[in-house]
C-alpha cells in the first residue's frame, strides 16, 4: 500500500487514467471490428464509411498515447488495403 500522500494521490490518478485509456482503446477496437465486418460484406459504401470511422478512432487513440502511433498506422494500413481490394472487385 502507498505510504506517502503523493503516492496515494498517484494511485488515484493512475486508476483514473487507466479508466480513460480503457474507454478510448475499447472505442478504437469496436470501430475496427465493425469496419472488418463491413469489409467482409458486399456494400462498398458502408465499408468505406466504417473504415474511415475506425481510422479516426485509431488516430484519436494514438494522439492520446493510448496506443503507439506505429500500431495505429499498421492497423489503418491493413484496413485500407482490404478496402482497396473490395473496391477493386467492384
């Protein structure tokens, strides 16, 4: 257990930040999951919309430091690659 006032405050602060990070990370993961599901479908417009929303969430998470910028870039690249393949089929 924390012994000093500053350590006790740090425990509270870390818990608060972890909760905020969890919210941002969950939103990004959900958006990516939705985009992947749309990319498996036939509707190109819905897939594009979902992919752009997922990219926005990934950028937001990277800007806040919740995920690394290269991690966000890699995920965005994979989504865009699948979107391009879907659009090429049409």
